């Protein structure tokens, strides 16, 4: 029995058409309107993107060349044009939205701040002038290592305003990870905070920053420190300076630095736990264009929306859908500093109620984690302000999709399941909520102007429904990565070599169903080879989570002398684990359940139960760590980003 012939539970037939009241007001209100947009892109690909770039971006110097492919795979978009990203996000909003809330911030301890577009513009200008007073100029790299507070966005925008290249390092990363990224970028300035609040504790950012700089980072000249917690920290007078002391001396007027379209806006390092991190380099104009149009198409953004993307700015989702896309479209963005279960598992829903959130965008891992607390908790809150829900970060299993739709959306909100990557810069495959019927677990269809495909090992198109293969993008798009910072050969090898430069290799496996909908099956290296049969880990995980006792599951492979690979499942149950441990009968029941849902070949060989899965503070499951545990190997990965390091004992089966 091959992977392709398995009667997978992912062959989802439930279809949810766009609700008529939503579609009536949507930017793209029908399948016909979407088809016209797709046809325009197909008829004149460059003209399609050129028209959008001219209508959606404000240019200091208009471009005359749309796309230069002469040095592929280095594609250049709008290259002879000039603009400034901060100007596009802030200055052009001032005439109509000066007094409109740009950012609503809530700290974990309950403190709330609101910044209007006028106030945000003024603070960004003051910091931009402060950066210039420290000698930071166009092209210099600035590393930002901060909690999820408005000043993180202000720092990003200030860098963009003066043409400096920012590299945000997630505040959960260790001193060693921070050091590696600073050194690779060759940064001159580090912006951090004394600390932040997460999970009821202070995150010691300044302490980690000190440690990183004490053990390397010779290019760093100054450390700018925001006072967030006010607790005692070490201080180096010749190197360290307070954020407030710097900006209070500065003018609130800072003219934007006009840069070429291809000028690097930021570097963002992928967070792999092994090997040298990759510094993904993004441009200015192309990146911002895709951020804007996806805000319009996928989120159907409106002027009265309260838009909440729960991602940290340390990840690409927080770049595109917190720091840049919402502001460039004049939206109000909600930011939250802390954990979703502090002080209780109703925190997200309480905030949605109090702030009248209209669009809520989060990760499937967060949804599944909150599912296990039951329906009563979200049922206590008035979520009627919500009009659109979104998911990001990994494929969402149908069970979690339906819970999200039914319990959080109250069956009134479209659910946009978005596929994209750090490398793509913005959504690539996602529903247009006013025009595309959705299916639980599918990211549906590529967006207009995005030519995605599924190919076999030789690069031939796979047109047979439900047959899996490599997910590729066949044409360049404006927000694509430009290279890997300082390692262009790695860029070519990683993304372009396999298919001879013909396609961008996403690194994900996917299939397309009979309706042409895409289903992401996980990373290529998350495919198990069990007795010669290829199984996607997501299929087994989805089968487990479909069981009424299971809240979350993660599946990895471990070497097996007979099968090649054996299936090892880590499972979190709904409700608390029994004090004496889980009865073996449940293990057998789950194994039989998976066999029934997928086939006997997919039965897990091992099932280990724990109170939680090993997740970073952004909600991503650390699968490499699970692989080490399943194989009985010593854990050599950096575990500093774990939300709860104490879970490791359970995962190892020690308690």
C-alpha cells in the first residue's frame, strides 16, 4: 500500500462557501471578480505587478522597469524606482488618519497603551534621528532584541526611515543565538530592553545581550536599552545608553532616506536548532507590495478593523502582519506582550472582547493548546466583533479548523488558512474570503500572480488528484527573498539547485485535490518512510487529534532495523493526565484509531503522553528536539526558546 493510495482523513469534503453578508462588503466579492484578477495576471504577468506597485506604493522616483530576470535566480523588481518603507507606512497616513489608533498595546500584566498614527510617526522620527546621532547610516545593520512592545515596531520603522538594515532576533533566543546573528550580520548597534514579561516571569533580555557581547560581537559599538521592567541590570557606561535619554534630545522631524527598490529592508535569520542560521534578505519595494496586497486580499482589511496578529516581531509573521502590512494599509494593529494562558486560558478571548478585535490571526499550535481547555472558556466571552479568523505557521488539522470556526468564529467568520514562509515574505496560497469556499485543513488556492505547482522528483508536473510531490513556485514574485546574507551559494543550493533553477523549491510536500485545492503535508524532511511507504507526519498527527481524547499530537520518525523508520507519537490529552499515568488501553485505542483512519501502516509504534509539547514562545513545536528524544539521543539543540523547559522530563518518559 503506497502513501498515495491511503484513504487519508485529509481527503476533506466539507465545503464552506463565503457568507453572503461578508462577500457583499468584501474587496473581492465573488468568484467572478477573483477569476478576472487571475486572468489579468496570466495575460500580462509583469503588467499586473507593475499596476499594483504604482497604485499601492508611494514613490519618490517612479520605476520604469518591472522585472529583471537576467541574473536569475537573483530577480530584481522595480529596480530603478526609489521610495521609503517608513514613509509608506506612516507619513502617507497622516492626512486622513493622524488621530487614528495605529497600535493598541496590552502588556502581560494588563497595562494598556495606545499610539495614534501621529504619535507613532513622531516617535519613529525621534528614534531615527537618535540612530543617526549614533552614526548609523544607510546600509548599516542594526540588531533588535526586544519584547513584544510597540518600541520593537518603532525600532524597525526607524531603521527603515534612515535606510539602515534591521535584523530582529526573537526575544526568546539565547545569548549564543543572539551572538551568532549579530556576528553574521556585522551589526553596529544592538537595541534591546532591560527585560520583558512572559508567562508571569521577567525575560532577562539585557542579561542575555551582555553575555552575547561579552563573548564576541566586535562590530557592536553601542547598546540602546528600553526600560520596560525597571528591575536591576548591569550597566556599561561607555557602551550602554537608555532609549528615553536618546530620543528626548531629538527632533520630531526626520526626512525619510529615499532608497532604491532593491535596497535591503531587513535580514531575518531562520530559527533552525542545528547548523548555521540563514540570514534571509528581503528588499524594500517588492516586500512591501506583497504585504499590502495580501492585507487587502486575504484579510479584506477595512478602515474600522482592529487587526490582531499574535505573532512576535521576531518572526516573519510579525514583520509582515504586525510591523509593516497593517500600518501600510492604515489599519489599527493590536499587540500583546505575554503568554496566551496568563492569567488564565481565556486571555486571548478576553482581549478580543475588550478591544473589539475584528480580525484574529494565530498559529494552529495555539489553537490546539487552547482547545484542550474546552469550549466553556471561550464561551464566556462576547466574540461577536470578530469577522475573520486566520491561521499561520504550519498546516492546521481539520479538527482544530472546525473548533476554531465553530467555537471562536461562532460559524460566522471565514477562516483563512495561509501558506507562506520567511523566504516568501507574504502569503502565497490562501483563501480570498469573499470569493473562495474553504475546506477545513486546506490553504485552498494560490493568490493572483502567484504560480504554484506540485512536481515529482524530476520536476514534472503532478496533475493527478491527491498525489503528493514537491511544492514549487514557478515564477518570481515581488516579496521573494533576494539571497542569504553573506552566503549566496547557499541561497542557490537551498532554493534553486534541485530543479536546475527552473523553480523555487519551498521545501514542503503538498498535494492537490480534485477541486484544485492545495494541501500542505509538511516539510519534505517530515515525510516518514515506513517499510517502503511514504507517510506525511501531518496525516498521522491529524488522525490522532481527531480522536475525542486528544488535544495535540506531534509525530516524528526513529530508526528501525526492520521498517527503516518507526512512528513515534507525542500526545497531549484533553484535560489533565491521570495521576498514575495513562492506561495502556488508551495507547492501544489510539493505535487502532490511527489504523482505522489512515491504514495499518500508519499505526504509531510508540506513543508518549505529556502535559504539553515542546514549543517555542511563538508556539512552534521543536520537532528536532522530539526527534532526538525519540531516538534516545542526547539533546544538543538550544532549548532556551522553550516556553517550558520542565516538559523535557515528561517527554523523555522520566515522570
